[in-house]
C-alpha cells in the first residue's frame, strides 16, 4: 500500500476525478495528456482578489 497524500475537503472532488481519470481511463498516456490539455485550454478559471486599496471608503457615523 502506498502513502496517501492528504487532500482538503474543498478539493476532494477534483482529486477524485483526476485520480480516476489517470488510473482508470483506457486511453493511452498521450491521449490522456491531450484530453487534459484541451480541458485546461477550454475551461474558464475565475479568481477573486481582494485588494483593500481598491475598495471605496466606508462612511463613518460620527456622533
């Protein structure tokens, strides 16, 4: 048995899909690489960056 690399619950679905694709897909290695490459090129990636400097000021109520 091999050592399992721990995966966060947040990413477990991605890990399982990748693991099953790599280990159980019937395609050749080159076909798998081409499938993954096409998937990477055609998948939208959304990233969120929070920059405090770009946020508008919050008005304060002075009593």
